[in-house]
C-alpha cells in the first residue's frame, strides 16, 4: 500500500512535469476560452452597422409575368419574405433575363407562367437554396386568398382563415432527446478521446520502462499489482484533472458570459442535471480504468515501442465498435434498440451505451445498478488479471508472446 | 548472516532452466556466481529476489525462510537501464523509497552516494545527458542507497574506466567489511579471483562446482607439471603427446597418474637442462573452462 502511494505520486509527477501534457492542457483551456467568447468577438465587429446592409448591396431577384397586375402582386409579396434580396420587376424578354443572371447582374429570377406556375432561373443552384420552397408557400397563399375573394368571401375573412395559428404544447414525461443530445454527444466524444489517448499513454509508458530496461530494477523493487494500479490510477487522475480543467473553464466562462451565449443550444449543453453528472463521473472513471488496465497489460507484452501499435489493435477495434453503435443509435434517435440493450451490460461498451441510454431514454434504476455492478466487477477483475499479465509480460523480451501463451502462463498456478 | 539456496528447480514452460541448484553465501564475504551465457544465473538471482517463485526448493537466511519485508536486497542488473528522461535525483530517491525508505532518509542517502562516487554535479541533470560509465555509477547507487543486507552485482565492472573500477573496488570492499553478503556475477575472472572467497559455477541449470575458492584450487587434480627450459624441443620430441607448449613458452606436461609426479620430476631434472619445475596450479579461468565448458 505504501509502495502504491509512492508509485502513484511518481507517475503523476511524470505527467505534471511532462511539457507536452502541460502544453496540451493549456492549449485546450485557451481554445475553449476563445470559443466561449466568440459571440462577444463577433458582436465587437458588428456593433457599428446594426446588421443593416444598404439595399443596393443586396443581390437582385427578378420577377416577371406577362400579366402586369400579377407581376406587381408577386413583387409585393416577395419583398415581404425575401428580405435578403433586392426584388425587382423585370422588363424585356426571357432571354434578356437569362443573360442578366449568367452575367451576374441578377442573382435569380421567377418567371410566372400563370397564377400557380413559375420557372425559377438561377446560375448555380446552391445546396441550401430554399427560394423555391419559400416562393411556393407565398404563391400558394396568394392563390388561395385570390380564389376565396373571387368566390365572394370577404378579404378580411379570407386573411383570417389563411393566417390561423395552431396553438400547441408538448409535455415530456421521459427525456427530451433534443435537449440532451448535445451534451450526451460531447460527453461520449470526450470519453472516446480520453480513453484512446490515455490508454495509449499507459501502454507506451509501460513499454518504455521495458525497453529502457528500467523494468529490470522495478520488478525487483515493487510488486507488479502496485505498479499496475499506480500507473493506471495516475493516468486516470491526470486525464480527469485535464478534463475538469477544460470543462471547468467552459462552465465558468459560460456563467460569466451567459448573456452573450443566450443561444438555447449552448444553454442545453450546460444544463446537465446533477444526477446525470454523477452517472457521467461513475461511467467515465470505470470505463477509463477498464481500458487503461488492458492497455497497460498489452504494453507489458511488447518489448519495443513499435510493437505497441499492432498489439493494441484488438482493443481499439472493440472500443471503436462500441463508439459506432452508440453514435449511430444516437443519431437515429432510437437509443433503446437491441444492440444498445446488449451493449449496456457488456463492461467494455456499457460506459458509453448505458450512459447514453440514461441521458436520452428512461432506464429503470435496477438496470443501471446491474450495469454498474457488472462494470465494477469486471474492472477489478481486469485490473488483477492485467497485473498478472504485467508480471509475466515485463520479463519477456523478443517477439510479443501469443495470447494463448500469456493466458496459459497467467492461469498456471503460481 | 548466511544465505542458502536449497535445491532450487525452475522451468519456463517445457524448458527446465534450473535443476536442483544449491549454494551457500556468507555475510562479510563475497560470493561469485559464475556460468556461461544462458546457464541460469539471472534466473537464480530473480528467484533469490522473489521476482518469481521457484517450482521447488527454498531460499533460507540463517536456516529460516527469507522474509523479504525484513531483508533488504540491492541489485545491479546486467541489463542497465533507468528512466532516461527523468532527473537523476528524482529517480534515485524514487527507487530508494520503493525499497521502503522515507523520503527524507532516501534523499539523504542518495546525496551521500552521489558524493561518494563523485557524481554530485549531475544531481539535477537528466540521466540521458550522462556518459555510459557515469550512468553505470548512477545505477550502482540504486543498488546501494537503501543500505541492503544482500548486494547483488551483475557484471559491475563492465564499461568502467580503471579509475572508476578502483572506486568501485573500494566500495565493494567497504560493503564486505560491513558484513554484508555480496554476490558477484561476472565473466571477468580476475575480479572474481580478487574479491570472492567462494564461488559456484552453474552449467546448464546445475551447480557444476561450488565452495571455497582456495579449497577448489587445492583439490584440483594435481596431474600437470609446468616446466621452464632452454631446450623445449628435445622434451617435446621425447614425450610426444603428453607435452604441450604454453603461451609463455613453458611446457605443460600431462601425467597419466597423479602419483607418478615425483618420479617424472626427478627424471626431467636429471635428463634435461631445466630452469624451473612446478605442479600446475589452475587459475579460476582454467577451472571455469573445465567445469562450464563441457557437458553442454
């Protein structure tokens, strides 16, 4: 136990004095600070012109109809909805109009073939061009209104009928996926990044000790279980404090700068209920540990640093598959599908799967309890197993041993 | 204090590495553990240090099973290596702490040893900025800083210049004088002969010979004569295959039976012009080659 404390302190110190680690942390904190102040920075440049641009600077939209009355009505309505355009009535032939668009004098044109039919001319059709959709709605309304007036309905009544508003309200009894989506997404992504990054670090750390032969002395000085747990917990503390710093900065600056960040999307990210936050920490720590132990064990079987990349591949695949299942389920909106149900009990996938389900669906307390219990049990089991692999692995040099050899050696009675 | 390894067996998978290895090392004396590459010396040392257990056999201190929480062991591994990117003082204190010292005592002791080995100026430098010999001295401190009862030195002199070798000899003598058990493993026989009172030669996992070095030499079969003469050709021609020339020009005469020694010596002195004649005393090198060289 005493040794464990010393190892933990030494390893932790290793992270805190590592210039790259400190540099990345500072970079992330500064980056997040900049992101949090982007609305203020944009506001700084925009404050002069109040967001109004002179009509002459707006792109030109042409409206053309044989019937001059129709042309005037359409122009009037379009001016109301296309505020980003300078809407003009066109004169001349359709060929002149096309010429104006191709030469860039006008941006687009609506040529009315009748009251309910038009051709839209545009040079390059943008992926996000919604002009025809807007025009459809407006023209539909104009057409209906005109028809009603023509059929002797008073124009006020016609306007009232057309502008009727449906009042609605939604009461969420379970979870609001829309609201929870973004912070769940961010948390799953953070978990993914941190586990991969720190897992690699643990594996590299062990393999470096082995390749520098510091291991020869370490195995004779400390017991392998203390070594393994010390290393993994140190990386966990380092990773966690890095996250706390980054997210802490984000939360702090959000509260300082709440007014400028009034966007409901951003607000939803920071509005995590406290019980979800606790689940987040539980799943995060356990998920981190279970993978870090595996990475550590694998690091101990590699005799050269170059071997690590191939050795960690199976774990990486396992982890990426878990990540993919969760991400696809999240974006499809069905987080309670069979794959997710299974994944929320498998210890290697449950940190992500179960957490997502808790955030975005309604999960019974006993399901959560079972999942966490399995995860804790497996983490301890994997921890002990990895310490044994470590004990065997650190003294093997040469070719990375076969999995079967390791298993045989580990389970052979000591 | 007496350290005793008793019929140690160890196999890795199918491969039997140690087959009933036993030897005894006493406090206040240096013990040489010899053997060819791959003979099982390092495995022996690792079992002694409890890195892994033996399949059977015991490690005893004064007749009782060794208690690793009480007996401190210092180890200079043959494969040297510490943390290249870390400060020297940090890692030395860390290793001493792992061996059970408090931070304060560890720092104190490490500073003493840095000073003793003339390395104080490197205290706050990174290990990889040092030369190989100096790194070796730093490594030696990890073996000695926690004042262990048993000191195991594997090839301690390799890579050291003559001045540093002298310094290390003094340190080793000092440790022996303090009554510690000093276990040497080396292929440089001259150092073993200089320090060690007793030895064990391991060959293919078995102890080929062990015991007091002087006794081993005395008991060596006295069936060879070393002859210095001005006319070696005549003797060689007369004795044929029983006679061979040594590197220094003297002749080595193999006797068919040790008890004909007197008769042969007399005959040689009477028949030839002899400068010097003596019974062949083997060096440790000869003993090593004889016991470790064959049966492989």
